[in-house]
């Protein structure tokens, strides 16, 4: 593509005057030399003027965005993949060992069943926009370190923490509270709502890219809105979630299941949908 040259000619004209003035002042003024200089400068200015960008040159008609009908508040847009909107969607999920989903469904809500293990989608995904709603149970139900503990694992590897962080007296490290990339990034703010209240995560996830020799080409990135508030702004992920030790990337497939964590707490989920990017 031709790179348009964008130069305002006004400073050039001003520059011309200054040059002419300097030449005169230094006694270089001779009619023929001066005429040649003026001619050169005029030619240069005209050439620049000829390359001035027309408005239509910066109009991009190469890709017409497809029409998407936004959902009413609480509803997915027209091009979303619905992962959970009620009992009929439970068969889109399974446990890692292939067992059918054992988590309970109450109306349009999916509830973590303690000790049943994590749940993951049968379908695999890479780059996505993901919407998910969750609420933590009454804290009296939970014990230390399990206060509403769950997690949204993009590609089953990269954890956005679900936790009861409305009450500040829950002592957990800041990169382990709700909205953290677990043990990697502290959220910009704590946008948590009280326990037993529905909360939302809206996530933009960019999957890592690997070279043909399986080395890392580009890391993963995540942007997250918690209850509509930006809490993670295009943060670079250091690798898959690691509870003990430091994360580092290992080659994996370009698409992997979305996973929800079972961490003893009866966390509720609903209205889970995503758009592949
Ligand atoms: Mg967790």
C-alpha cells in the first residue's frame, strides 16, 4: 500500500522565506543564483502540495462489518455461542475425564458441586469475547481460602479469579482476589458486589501464539470488565496459572476448552456466552 506523505506546506513556505532572508543578509544575493534557489524551492513545495492526501484516500472500504444485533441488557448478541442459559445447555459441558457434567442446575443457574471437579466445555476456543455471570454463596457456607473460590480458566489454563472480595476482611493476596489473573495481575480496582449478588465478567482474551518449533511467538493478553468496570487493561499473561512456582509458557493447541473451577465453594454461574474473535 502506498504510504501517503502528510506534510503541511505552510511551514515549507515559511522556511523558504527564512532561507531567502538569510541568504540576503549574508550577502549571497545575486539575481541568477537567487532565481535558481527560488525555482528549486517552488518546485519542492509544488511536489509536496501534489502529494497532499485527499479525504477519500483514507477511506477504508475493504471490510464491511457484519451486522450484529446487540442483546437487551442481560441477553447475548445475535452472533454469540450460548454456553449456558439453562438445563438444556448442560450437555455442552463435561468433566476433564469425560464424565457428564455433575454440577447442579436450578432454573437458569449452574451451581458448583463440591468435590465433583472442574467443568469444561466440549467445544474448544482460542481468541474470544466472553460474558459470564456469577455469584458467591453465603460466606457462612465457606471456609478460609474457599470464600466463593472458583475461576474462569480461558483455554483451561489462564485463570481469571472468582472470589468473595466484597468483604475486605477476607485475607487473600491481592493477585488472588476476585478479578485477578491468579498469581499474576492485581485488578486495577475492586469492583466486587456482596455475596449472593449476581456479578458479571466481560472478558477479551487473546490466545498465545506459538512458532512452528513450539517456542512462544506471542503471549496471551486479557482485558476484563467486572460489573462494567475496567479492572484489567490488556495485561500480558506470563503463562498458564501456577499455584506454586512461577508461570511459564508451554506449547499447546490453538483452541482449548473453557473451564470453570470447582474449589469446594458452591458458586453459581449463569448466562455464559462468547463470541469467537
Ligand atoms: Mg480460583
